[in-house]
């Protein structure tokens, strides 16, 4: 059911949200690791 509703309203937006949520902590971790 969740998959279907996600497909109904643009899945691209959902993907972008997920990517952002993964990307931000990753960048933060890299910055902390490098400095």
C-alpha cells in the first residue's frame, strides 16, 4: 500500500528527500573526519 501511494505522488520527490537525509549526515561526517 505504501509503495502504491508513493508511486501515485511523484516518487522522484520521495527519492530526493531520502537522498538528502542520507547525504547531509554523510557530508557532516566527512567534514568531521577530514578536519
